[in-house]
């Protein structure tokens, strides 16, 4: 190994490859998320959450393997997490009928 081929340059090379793949797959990731959650605003949020999760876990990606499958799995779990958050938040929302009864009182 030459001095130029130390661990930091390998890490930088790996980071560059992840960034390149992530950028190249943005359209496909967004389309996949939209197929799971058709709300465009929520899908954009989920895409950003997916990007952050992929970046945080970039060390576990093995170069040469199927990045699309790897990233779609993250998108799947991020979408499920989003739906769970929304579901848990929605239980506090009153129905229109209840709101009418409450306003009459």
C-alpha cells in the first residue's frame, strides 16, 4: 500500500461512490416511495429521511452489490416508520361529528 492509499482515501472513495449511487437513484427511490405512500409531500419527507438513513449506514454497503435493492429496503422501512408516526399522531384528531357536538355544548 502506498502512502496515498491509506484508510482515509479508501473511506473517501467509498463515500464518493455512495453519493454517486444515491444521486443516480433519487428518481427511482422517490417513485418507489410514492408507490407506497401516494401523498407527494409526505413522499418527499420520506425520501429525505431515507437519504439520511442511507448516508448514516453507508459503511455497511458493499461496493458491487445491488444498490437499488439496498436503498429500496431502507425506503420501505422509512415509509413504514412514517406511517406509524402519522397513525400514532392521528388518534388525537377529533371527527367532524364530535367537533360539532362539542361546539354545541
